[in-house]
C-alpha cells in the first residue's frame, strides 16, 4: 500500500462550510508604531495562525466540526496492516472558532493526512491560495485543484517577505513513528524551523509536525540552536491500534525539550478530536524541572511573544 494513502479517505466528503470563517478571537492589529511581536493562535488540532505585523501563515487547516468533522482511516482501531483501516468519520470534541481566510498569505502543511487538511478546509480555501507542502504531497494537492503549490524540501530554506517582515523557513524531517517500518508506511512529513525578523527584532520557532525525537530528526536539528518557541504535536494517537503510537506523548515532548532547551513550549495536536488518546494534562508533570516556559492554552487563544 502506498505511503500517505494508508490512512486517507477514499474521496471528498460532502460537508457544509464552517458556520464562521471570520471573527476569530485573535490579537488586535498592530499600528505602524507598535513594538514587533509574534502572535500564534491555536485553532485546534494542528491548525494555527502565525502572525507578525501584516504577514500571516495558516498551518494544517482543519475546519470540520461535530460527529463527522473529517473522514480518514482510524489508527486507534485494530485492522489488518496488509489492507489498511476502514475509512470512518472522526468526531471533533470542541468548536471551531473560525478564521478569516482573507488575512492568510500562505498555508503551511506538515502533511496531507485528513486530520491536518480536512474535507471542510479543502472546500473553503480558495484554489489560488499559496501552499508550501512536503514533496510527496504536491501532486495530490494539485489534483484537488490548488494552483499555487510549492514544495518545501528538507534543509532547503525558503524566504517570504511582506512589508518589513522577513520569514526564513526551513523544512525538517518529521517521522510519524519510532518504528522505521511504520514510519515508512505512513510516509515522511515536514516539521518547520521559522526565523521571523522585523528590523533588529527576531524570533525562532520549531514546529515539529507529526514526529518523534528520532535520531534522524535530532540530527537534522543540529546547528539550529534553541528555538524561542517549541510547538510539539501530542495526543498519543495509535497506541491502541496495530501501528503503535504515531504521535508524541508528554514524555516524547520532554525528550525534545531536554535536547533543544527552548524558551517557550506551546503544545498543540491534543484535546480537539476523539482521535487523540493521551490527555495533555500529563505534560506539565513530564516537563517539571525542564522548562519554565510552558504555554498550555485553550483553542482560540492567541499567545504573543515579544
């Protein structure tokens, strides 16, 4: 069975557009004389708005709600690895707070599993929205009708500028399992290292994507230093299924923190969906003594880094 198609849905699910695509509870707009800052709004799952001045990134858009938020194979259920899981509807446990897509300059994808780019987002996002994606996912995304899809290969930097803001972005390996055979089956995705500058001010962000702190990933991070903000994907997905665990738990995130020594930790990819098996409540205990910078926030919250 081909990688990435292992969990994907068989086709596009007919879903209504989100009830609210504007009016998100986010940071107020900055004036020209305001001090630079990085605003990160967690919208649930792996979906974030990352903003600096007028530059806005949207990550892994997933907008579906209710009992059938998206359709995908269920890695938490037992199934035959030779044939793959049945495609089922997955439940969202929390409301989607909405997003004003007209503000978005670029969509940044870690990978195209449907809990990271769901059927509702596919219908809501304009076909000419710029996307930056892992190399394997470019063909599938263009087949969906999106016309501005750029590949982010590992260790090759990209630069995005808007006004006086410069974003230097480097894609990094993301390994979906600690088991090399399972990781190969699910396929490599991307994590991203972001360096955001406005004049003399700068912030660095490491967004992990769906990965573990494997030797390959840690080796790729050498030379980047300690990020100002570390954004891990948690949830403990897969622990009850034949794939084994395919997203980090609290102890894995703590291992990353030991290695990276970030200034702040902003966990995402937890609590939003029934798909997530491990509560985020274990993270403060796992990080005890390792960091003073845990930003444990609810969905729709904007965290500002100055």
